[in-house]
C-alpha cells in the first residue's frame, strides 16, 4: 500500500467536517509551497540577470523567438 493509499484510507474515516478541514489545510499548504517555489525561481532569475547570463528583451522579440521555434522541424 502506498503512502497515498494510506492517507486516503485515513481520510475516509474522518467526519465530513474533518474532511472539509483537511481539504482547506491541504489547499493552504499547497498554495504556500507554490509561493516558495515561485520565489525560488524569481531569486534564480534575478541572480542570472545580475550575472549577465540572461538579459531583458521585448515581448515582441520573445514571442517571435517562440513562434520561430514552433516552426522548426523536430530533431528526433
């Protein structure tokens, strides 16, 4: 039995109010984890930008590069 199976089995035994509380707690924890993940990505991007490894560009340029890359044949 996996950890998820064990967690689900435990959750099945909760009352409706406890299940709703668990859902709310998990939702808030997930949001907080995502915030931390995004903050880490921002710090990494700031470090890369400060070191000159990436530069700023206009949205038109970025969209043009994306469009061009979508039109390139796959290299499989």
